[in-house]
C-alpha cells in the first residue's frame, strides 16, 4: 500500500489533493528532517510525523475519559463516557474498549462500521487514536508495519493484557 493510500484510509477518505500530497512529502522526508535527539529511528520519525500530519483526525490524551470526550466530538450523537464500566478494577479499561468497539461498529455500517486504532511512538503517555473504517484496519496495521510504525487496536491490546493477568492469577 502506498503512503498516500495509507493516509487516505487513516482519515476515512477525508485527506485528499494538495493536503494529502503535502502530508506524504512531510512523512517521507521525516527521517531526514528529524531535529530532535530523542528521535531514535526512521520508524520513530515516521510515527511522529504521521501523528503531526493527522493531528486534526487524532484523539489524544493520557486519560481515558478525556480521550472519550474527543472521540465523542467526532460524532453528531455519541454516548457519554460509561464510568460504571471502569469502576471494576479487576478488568481495568477492557470493558470500556469492548463497549466502545460495539458503539463504533454501529456507525458507518454501510462502510462496515468504525474501529479505533492507536499509533505508538509519540514519546508521551498519550494515546494517539484514530477512528477508521473497520474494513481497513488490518491493511492499515500491515502497511504501517512496513514502515516500522506500530499501529494497533487498543481492544486487542487490552484483551491481551487481561489474558496475561488472568493467566498469572491461575498460577
């Protein structure tokens, strides 16, 4: 997948024309233009530049309820943060992501529903998340991986964390 196609999928087709071309050029040149000493690799430079170029499409916070508020603003109508789901510290934030997955799947059904993904590598504690078409998620993750950029589904990540916690308890 070309970088332009990846960016188009990351923005559900909103990024196009000259704006898309400019973003592709900036991301392509990111390793050569990385001024910060803490940028440790080309992949890190790519991730940072993708986050920078797609800032208007990204929900970003280190607090889950604040991240949810930003996601909520992306839709005309979207439920408030379900605090009761995260009160059970036994399962952490997994119930929230399961609930959110269901909410997103019910929207843009003609496109297969929405999905939540995150980009790793910002160098902060923030989760940098995007809403994408569910049908594109696997291709997005694979294309980003070819650049060395980690994009993942938080739901899959937290299910893995919960499985490890459960396995440790069973020992």
